[in-house]
């Protein structure tokens, strides 16, 4: 059967060049980067190169990059580690209602430790209101943590503006860039970003590797303890093949960014316009303009998202009904609800996230199959008597 992968925001396949490069570090250059002998030194050289490759993507200095085991760990260190380190300055943190659980649950942990967190709302397109942010700032605000691009609806948040405000007030600014790193331009200096999280597996690199950008002089308390690796901030023997794969994937994605953005924008718009044309009672979730190039998120009235996913899978199309972390639960997505979308539409929402290996034929196939599936599910739905 023809299989089409349209779940690139959940994870991406590892590109061939990266697999080959990682292979070297599992085979001939397998040493522990902390070892003084040849094998260790070679692995350490690989790590140094990768640190530079990742730093270049965001305009950082090499030594400001700390490799972590994933984006989630980077978010935890940035939020919990910086709040604990700055506890004497204040106990107030600002974030948004549409963050990934890696951020929301880190904020919940801080609340258990006596911090107060303000969760900013968003409008119907998933956009934060800068005036509301300014109003939320208090004397004791120590941290603003905000995602760059939302993983479910693709909204691009006004990070540069938020950075300016944070900087003006002397507040630390953390950006969860897991969905934007090497996909849209980022400059940590121009954007006044103090900490930034990224992850390998969203950019055709391996899973189980991420990084935290930590501006020179920014203090964080470690949240796990061990050896001296990664400046004791993310200790433990480095995942050298993962780090080296992440570095190469970052460099390649960054080089292809402009061209890939144009190509994916055209595919995304063709898919969205085709769905609007071919299916009645369909709603585009999220903005039409300030949106990640490959993100399509649509809500169908009278359709249950999980059934839609299963039927698409039977036709060979892999998609998602929300973020991968919330699937498995039938609760509607917290992001869609924060955008004021009804439970009914939220339950019937579908995310198709396009990537490097999707083609125009994939879009045509999806436009052929999806309207039929929606029609069939609506015919079976007791809520839909008019079809
Ligand atoms: N933040 C966002 C916005 C994400 O989309 C994800 C993963 O989907 C994460 C954080 C977590 O990253 P990782 O899977 O590397 O832990």
C-alpha cells in the first residue's frame, strides 16, 4: 500500500547523510568524549563541531550550547533551573496557555515550589496579545517562557517583540523553539533571547537529543546531578552519535530553510484550499498567514478525530489529531480550547504536518481520500442528520 507520512511535527525520519555520519560514531569513533585516548579525543572533536553547527543556526557562541537528552529536558532546565537560581529576585513567571506540556508541567512544578505563574490567553488564531503580556509583568517577575511556533496549529508567536519587552524589564526570556529551530530564522541576540530549547528529531535528526542555548552569564541550577559533562548542567556521558547527527541535521536544515519554506508553504496552501473547497463544514484552526510552512490543522463538524485518524491510516496516510503527547487521551486539545474552539470542532480536528519528503502527489492523494472519509463518517454520525 502507498504510505504517506504527514506527521512531521510529531517527528521526522532521519535523513540519510545523518544516518551515515552517526554510523561512524557508533563504529570506528565510538569513544567516550571524556576519555583522553584517541577514541575519546575523536569523539570529543565531533562534539565540538556539532556544538558549532547548532550555535551557528541561532547566532550563538559555541560555548552557549548545552546538549540535553531532548527538547523536554532543555525546557525543564530552562524553566525550573532558572527559576530556582533566581528565587531571591522574585517568584513570578509568565507563560501562555498553548505551550507544550514540557513547559506547562515544568510551570506546574514551580507552582508546587511556591512560584506563581500567569498563563496568558490567546485569540482565535493562537496569537498572544502583547498588551496583555505587558500588563501581566510585575515587580517580582523573573521569567517569561514562550514557544516560538505552536506544535498543533503552527502559529508563529511574536518572539522578537516579547524579547524586547523582557529585556526592557530585566526579565529572563526562554523560548521553546522545538518547532521552529532551523525552520525559520532565529537570532538570539537580535531577539533578546536568554535561553532557547531545540530538539533533533523535528529536523530529520535523531530522537533523544536536544539542546539548551544558555546566554553567557545566565544562571540555572541543575535539575539532575552527575559528572562534569555539559558544564554540569546536563551531566551524563554524552550521546556522541546523537549530538553529531543533530549538528549535521541542523546545518543542513538551516541551509535548505528558505527553499523548503517556499515549497512547504505552497503545498500547505494547496491542501488547505482543496479541503475548504471539497468538504462542507470545515474550519481551519490557526492563522492563514503567521503560520509554520508545513502545518495544516482543520476541524470537521460531526466527525470524531480518532476515527478519522484510523480511517486515514487504513488508506496509508499518517496524521495526528493533536500533539502526539495528547493522543491516547480523548480530551480535546488544550491548545484548541484556549483558542476558543468548541469541544465539538476540537474533537474533530486533524493535524497534517508536511515535511521534506512530501510531494505534490501526496497532497493530491490526500485531497482525493479525505473528503470521502469525512463523508462516510458523517453518514454514520447520529449528530449529522442532514447528510
Ligand atoms: N516543545 C514543543 C513545542 C514540542 O513540539 C515538543 C515535541 O513535540 C517538545 C517541546 C518536546 O521535545 P522532545 O520530543 O525533544 O522532548
